[in-house]
């Protein structure tokens, strides 16, 4: 079957070779853990049940999870193969371990298998909300089919400028594509719903990682979202954790130079102030989070 799950539309028969995402038909996972470093309403007190999948439809040159999103030579750090039934077993194990939710990190390339696994796990007693933790580069059709499977969308909105998204993620159409997907996420989950423990049971969180030298692009992105009234439907998570430790370089010499430093307090506060002026609510992040130590170790 030729794969068209993501906007790359590579059309590859993944039973024969890997798609643009870097993986074939087998489900590859690099880590399963109780993750305590997500947004407070996701991690809660005990942790989010995170499943870190291998591969990714984006090719971000600053990805802190590059060892599992891009891999090396067709392999990924800590990778382990699962069947859909075994993946359902993982979900149930995380529930028994006290996880507040099932947090599917970079899941798009495994959409159909995940839908089967969630249904199987629910038939066997899974009651936790399912979180779709994505880079935002999604097809509306793929998001729409997740109705009844996914309860919370935890999505990136990375860029406004097509030039910036082309250089840093090889996706010139990122903004228009991610905005269309975000509209569908909001249509499916228009209002945040919380459990008694304060964790999010249903809703949309939009993450935006502020990049060095790009505060104008960040503000333009927030204004575009606000023009559509999205500040009334989503929680905004403004992130300052960019670190040049993971930056592999790009073809634009000026941009390349800008990306080799951390975000300043002025840059972060400027974007935060714009978000507040536009009426967004959500989460901030201390600049001390710009540290490679916050990246999980991979493996089982």
C-alpha cells in the first residue's frame, strides 16, 4: 500500500522500503516511560505515559530527538520493534504504572496501527485519554480519522515564514498545512476539559518553540492564529528550550549563524508579551530548560 498519511505524500510502499519519514511498515519505538517534563496538565503528579516512536515526517535540523526522528543509516537509537497488539499491551502497562494519559510522541507514520492498538487496549480496559504529540505537519484527512481515538492534541506550530520552514524543516508549506490541521484538531476538541486531578482529558495544546533571531516570525505566527480566534480554543505552550547542541546546520549562512546560540530572555519575553496581548492562555518555560540534559536517554 502506497503511504499518503502525511503531507509529504511520498507514495512509498513501506512494506518494501522506507518512506520519507524514514521507517517501513514495522512499528519502531525508542523509549516507553512515565514522562514528568511535559506541560503540567499532561504530566500531572505521576507522569505522562510517553511512547517515543521512531521516524518523523519533518526534517528539522535542530531536533533534540534527532537520534530517533532522523536516525543514522536507517536505524534509530534504542529502537525496538512492536506489533499493534504488543503496543496495546504497552498502553495497558503504562496505565497500571499510574500514567495520567497515553502520550504518543511523533506518531503520524504509524497512524493505522495506533488506531488498532488503542481500540484493542480500550476493549481490554484502557480508560486513559490518548494524546497525539505531533510536530504539527499533518494532513486534515489523517487528523479527521482520529476522531474517537485521540482525546488531546499536543501539536507544534513551528513557523510562519515559508522560507524559514524550508531551511529548517524542508517543508515550505509548513504554516498553511499545520494551520489546516490545527483547525481540524480544534473542530474535534473545541474546549479544554480537565479531570478532577487537574490533568487535561480533552482539548488542544499548541506548542511554539521560540528560535534565536526569529521573534518576529513567532509574533507573526501568534497574530495569524489570533485572527482566526484560536486563542479562545487552545492552550498555548511557549517554549524557550532551544539549544544549539542539536543544530546540524542549514544552507543559509546568516540563518545558520543565528541558530548557533540560545534564545535570549528579551526574545522570550517579547513573544510572551505578544501572546498575552492577543489573549492566549497556557504555559511558559524558564530559560534554564535550554539544556541537552532534558532529552531522554533512548532504549529499554
